[in-house]
C-alpha cells in the first residue's frame, strides 16, 4: 500500500510561532509581543460589529465591493485593482500560489517576515534568503540573488522586526531591476505609521509586476478580524481572484474594516500617540545602553550586548508581567522586539529594563 505523501516542501515547513500572550504563574500581563494597537479598534468599527450581528445568517459579499470602494476612496486607488484577503497573509499566499511552483525560487531578506519561506515551501518553491546590511534591506543583494528560477521577491517595508525602511527611490530601483517575469511584493503592514507614506502604490503604478499589500491588523486594531488587502495591476488582481475563495471574509469583518477606513481621525490619533510614546521609550532605553534604530512602525527593536543578555532581559520582563518578542529566529539573537504600548505599558517596560540593568552591573 502506498504511503500518503504530502506535496514537496510541506514537511520542510516549521510551524509559525505567534507572539506569546501568557506567562505561567504571572497574572495581569501586558502583551507587547504581537505589535497590536494598544488602543484597540475605532469605536465606529466596534459599533459596526454589533450592528452586523442581526445578519449573521446571511452570506457575505463575494466581491467585497463596499470595502474596496472605501479603501480606494481613502487612498486614491482604483477599487478594481484591489483584492481583499484574510489578513494580508492570505494575499501573500495567493501571490506565491499563482506565480511560483516546484523548483522555482522565492527571495526574501535576512530579517524579513517569517511567513515568506513558509509560503514558498507550501507551493513547492525554494526560499532564498538574502543578507541585509545593518538591518536595512540591500537592493543590490536582492538583484544579485535573482536567477532564471526566481519568480517572487518579498520586500517588507517598513521592516518587521527591524522597523527600518528604504526610500521609494530604492524600491523603484529594485522594481526596475527585476525581470518582468518576477513579481515584487511590497509588504506594507506598517505603512500607516509613516505619515504621508503611500506604502508602495506609486511603485505599483509604475510597473506591471508589482503588488502592494496592507493590513487592518496593526494601526486599525482589527487583528482579531483578519482583514488585509492588496493593490496591483488589474491583470494580477484577475489572476489572484481565481484562487480566492468567494466567501473568504465574513460580513462582520467586512463591516468592521469599512467602518475603520472611514474613521481616519482615530487612525491619526493612534499614529500620533505611537510616535510620541515610541520615541520616548527608545530614548529611555538608549540611556540604559540599549540602542534601537529609528522606528517606522509600532515597535522598537531593542539591541543588547549579546544573545545571553537579551534572553536574560526577556526572562526578567516576563517575571514582571511584560511579554515581548525574542527574534533570534529572524537572525537577530541579541535583540528583543518590543511593541509600543500605551503610556502605562511604556513606562513599565522602561522601569523594568532599568531594574534589570541595575541588577546586572
């Protein structure tokens, strides 16, 4: 009898590890490991969720028309060039599923999002990791890594977990340097934290092989709803929609996301508070000898002397009920990724790391 055998690449996938939410024996923890908005969703989004409850017996829209129209109006984009997914992760999955296969190569950078190699292997493709330079994406390294088998290039901008970003001119240079058969994915999950940044829309408009992805999980505070979207040339959107399940987003999720888009005043409030508190926290940690790069996101990447100190500090923070994220799996063993929380959370983190440093002089 033949043994059941998964498709090539599946058993090479290491299970994704999300940010921890609990510490054994510690109550009232503050979770700062998943880059969630500490202020939660817009009150208008919460109202929309409540209002949707009466229609839970109805199937949702299959084309997400109202949400795509709202996104398009807010960002000045054509709605028919927008696709919505279960978080931006699903849109990323569509891209690899449609454009890469067994033996093809998918490029991602040294500190890029850990889902990229998972998505590549799920399609039977080969993930190819390219080095960064001082936690910054190196466009020349990406271009040099391209081969005849390259089909997809993932660029996280701003980066996760680095919080750094490269300017539009560099993204344009990357797009221009790629063969036409290669799709460039500009993953902009943290775009809204950079005031005035279009997330790569201009790059999409200038090329036929670029897609930009965004999410409602970060500044919009809708991580639990799982809504993301992508913007690309119409030809690419047409391809992706052929593998998208018709009811991939619930009516409740669609209603929440649409209401969130319309409440840009709340988005601005969250962006302003994140900027203020993130700058304060980074400055306080720098005084303790814990530097970080200027953040373009809702987290800071705190760098310690070595891996041992980073892990010891993480253990101490957990004892104090503060959960942050170790990032050794992102090739950053001496660092901790710390979500910028609210005022109380930021002060608690600064105080705890101050105590840790004092105890370990």
